[in-house]
C-alpha cells in the first residue's frame, strides 16, 4: 500500500497495474505497469500482446481481479475506480488461447474419388 501511495503522489495521472498470467500463457518480463488514466483498456491489451509476442492465431483475454472480462472500451481510470484492490493496485490476469486451432498442413483425402476437383473449387 505504501508503494502505491508513493507512486500516486509522484505520478498522479498514472494507474498502477499488476498483470498476472494464467498457467498456459507465456510470462511477461515485468508484471508492474504505470498506465495513463485515459488509456483505453484495448490499447493496454495491445501493449501486453506485443510484449508477449503472441502468434496471430492466438487471442488475448484479460480478467479483472481474476473474475470477469471487462469492456475493452473503458479507460484505465474507470477500471481502476471500480476494481482497484485494497493495496491500491489494479490486478489484471491475462490468458492466451489458440483462436482458430493449430495450423496443420492440409491432409490429402483418404478416398481420391471424394477429393474436390479443381473446377469445383474455382481453380482452372
């Protein structure tokens, strides 16, 4: 609590955020952030996503206080006001997941008679 008080005095326009991961997600190099009050949560998610180096087939989920999925259009100030912890930090949990499944090479059909012809696929 003392740490957050010092941060808020020194940086009154910043929100102290701690990011924790779910077991299946890659770790971040740092877990504490000072975020601008007027930053939309969606933009903070973009920052996290770029630091995590997620593949384009992976989606990023954010949970507030390890409970609910917040509206991505809210500002960090609104989220902080409604969800800050007793110690003064806003706790966000992130999770990543394959969005469309893994990318597997195409498999030839087991029965060649069932294979689509190039004409039926529009390939001439």
